[in-house]
C-alpha cells in the first residue's frame, strides 16, 4: 500500500492557499452584499425621488426655479398653467418675461420674502401669496398659491365678530333706554313722582351718548384717509415724542429718512407709547427704537410690563377689545389700519425677560409692495408680449 508523504513546506502552502481562497470568498460575499445594499438604497432613493417629483408636479402651488441670470431651470404643472400657457419654458429667461407681466405680479416677484397681491380675474378679484427663497448655487425659487378663499373666510369671520360686538353694544344701550322710557311713562301718570324724571332722562342721555360714541368709533375706522407719504427726517419727527414724554428713551435714528404720512404715523406712535406707559411696568424702561430695515424702516416700542395672555394676544387688534377699565379698544385697531394703509406691517411680540414689543415696518419710497396676482382660473401669461 502506497502512502503519500506531504512535506511540511507543502502543507504550509496548502493551508496558506486555503486561507487565501477563504478570504477571497469572504471578500466576494461582502462585496456582493454591499452591492446589493447599494442597489437597494439606489432603488429606495429613486422611489423617494419619484414620489417627490409627483408631489411637486401635482401640487396646486406654482413653482418656478431660475438662476441668477434669470434662466429657468424648473417649472411644475401649476406654474406652467398659471404663467406659461401649459408650455415647457426651461432655458428661457424668467426675468425678461416678468418685465411684461402685470405690475402687481412684477413687484411681488422682484421683492424679497413673502408678498400678498390681488388681481381682477374672470371670476372677480383674486388674491395670491408669493414666496421667494434664495437657494444654493445662486438659484431662486418662486412659489405662488391661491389664498382667495382663505382670505374670504377670514373676512367673513371678522365681519361676524364685528356684527356680534355691535349687536351686543346696541342691546346694552337700547335695553336700558326702553326700560327707562317705560318708567318715564309711569311717572307721568303719577305727578308725585315727577321729580324722578330728571334722573330718568339723564340716564337715557348717558346711554344714548355712549351708543353714539361707540358707533362713531367704527365710523372712524372706516373713514381713515389715504396716507400722503413724504420723506421725513427722523430727528425733528422724534422731537415731538420727546416733548410729550420727557423721560422717554429714544434710540439713535438712522441717517436715511423715513417715508410716511407724518401726522398719521405720529398718531400711531402716540397711541403705542401711551399704551406702553399704561401697562403697569416701569415708565423709565419704555423705549422707542428706529432702525433701517430692508426695503424700509422699523420702529419698535418696548416696555417691561407684565405682558399679555394668549387669549388677549388673539383679540388685541379687534376694535373695542380692551383690558383697561377706561380704554376705548380702538387704539391698536386704528394703528394697525394706518400702518397697513402705508403698505406696512404692525406686529406684537413678547420680550425675553418680560414685557412686550410692538414693531412697525414701513416701506421706503420704492420699498416692499402689496400687489396682486391671479387666481386659480386666471392666467398670468408670460410667454406672449
């Protein structure tokens, strides 16, 4: 019987080869598994991208992406319907198209941030919200959506609230007046009680005057004249506030003048500073700050009072809503109306450390605009001159 003898060196070589083969197999299996994982990840990424493309393409928000030179790199279906008559316009210049667009749309597109604008369309006046965002690689995204129904719902809700308030106040006056008239009739029939008539008539007069004052307040809101903005140097304008409140802290004003109706904005600041002094905080910590802001100026009135609750925050701009025993509830409502007539914004916020900040943003002569766009059935065609 023959026996093979394997030399120790050959045995070592066989073991080494086996180890190498095992390593190759293990590496191949790992590579195959990694390749499978990469393929699975690729498929998942493609699925996510497909879902995202479907969402973007079918959303009612019109989206246009263009570069810093104006070249359009992407539009979705809503944008093609709203702006481009359903055509693909990638590669064309969006900024050139905008030059021949309706003025409200053009101003909204060229402004920074968010804008509301309205246009008269086939179904009436329609309002849109436009959002502009600067992205990476010097790309700009314009997103436009219809807010006509949303605004209409808010207007109806506000109107219902106003009607409830007016009805409540009228009933509060007419109820006592009716009762007092009945009392007066009874007094007339009993001459011995005639001296009481004077008190009855005084009370009737008081309720009638209150009702008259209340209704005149609403009339005031409806009769605010259109502002006549002019260039206003800040120094002389702020001197008037210093004279009314000698201890008022007023920050350094920007060298660039403001652009607003001097009398109207002065009245707004008088209302806001008066409120800040009456909230219960230290009057020495009431401040007025003015700063240059993009597209305009920002005025802030600061206090260190106790602040306000969430419920008050929601109702504070409602006409005749007040937390002060002798307040009219018209100051903030009138102030916001005046600021919005200037195409500005009035905001209210809690301050860190306590107190409130009321800020007013007013546009420069060529600053931010409230304009108008079109609606779901309107076409703002940019593909034809």
